């Protein structure tokens, strides 16, 4: 699979984390992977055939041509790819979508709606601009112009944005009390605003970040032991991580094989 990645312009990094593009010709072969709990907010623009996704074990349905995938708190989706796959992804900062369009992010948790349901008419203009661009660099430029235009209508960055980005940067290993103290907000204000702007409570967000990083660590070094990864990421012990696996993947660590080897993680 051909994968391209790029960082946004520095002035947009308060709302955007990265851009990615994946392309592969699978023919009649099927590439499938489950989606575990994860903290990411992603906008997918399909330049070829959309994915097919099974939700909670149901029938496989075709995803929207331009869709938003909100943060996930359990393993609800199983993605199936075949034929010609070519998709452009925008990965948002934890408060990015809230800041750009003002959406209460709790409504996007465990959801993957058409982008028009979240972004309105601007989803169509974004999708058209990205599809018309002839290469990855120009698709990035088109997405940046869209984000810049959207950002002009919004207010300045806030304490929740800084706190949530900090949590991403330290892989969820931070004391919530310290984030609250640095925010200038009361604990109740911080908790309430965090949920509205990120979609989860601070504690759950930190847990999904750390679990996502554990899966990435195993993907990047499949011969590493779970014990080593668990220790590196600061879990209390193996039993703690096993409980998180059941909560976020529906399986124990020893069962994260097969389709789990195919999981794509945002860069």
C-alpha cells in the first residue's frame, strides 16, 4: 500500500494534526480490519471506491464518499476493503472539529456520518476541491485553504485545546488534576467543556490514547512482548492492560491477531 503523509501549515496546527493518503489496488482480494476504541477525529474523502463497514456485527454498508469518523469508545466497526482503494484523510486535533464548526463532540462519539451532516455545504466544496486536485500536495493545499477559511469565522484557541493536545503528546500519561490546574477553570467547568469539545471525559480520552499507542507499538514491533509495551506505557500491571483490551477491543491481548494485523493507524 502506498501511503503519503504531511503536516499542516503551522498556523493550522491548532485544529489539524496531519494529512494522509492511502492507495492500493486489491482486485478481488479483501483486506479487513477491526477498529478498536481510539481518540481520533478523521475526515475521509474517497477518491475511488468507498470502504464497506460492518457496525456491531451487522451487514456491511458502504461508507459516504466524504465522511467523518468520530472518536470510538469500543470496537464497533469492522472495515472491509477491495477493488481500487484511494482515500485522502484529514486528521483533526482533539478539539479541531468543535472549533471549526461548533459541534458538540459528544454527538460524534461512536458515529461515522456523512461529512455534510457535520460540515453542511462546506463538505461538498471541500470534497470537490480535493478530488479536482491532481496530486497529494495539491490535495493538501486544497484542504488547508478550506480549513483556513473555516477558521476565520471561529474564536481563538482555548485551554481545553491545549490540554487535549498535551494528552496526545504524552500518550495519555498525565494527571487530570494538573491539566485542570493549568487551565484556569474549575474542575466541573473543565470536565464539562472537555466533554463538549473533545467528545469524552478527560479520563476516558486518556485511556483511549494510551490503548491506541499500545496497539501502534505492537504493530510497529510485532516481536515485542505485551509485558514490555504495558510497562513502557505506564499501565499498572498486565491485569490492568487485559481489562482495557476487553473494554476497548472486546478481546484479550493474545487474541489480537488475524485481521488485527491489518489495522491502519493515523500517523
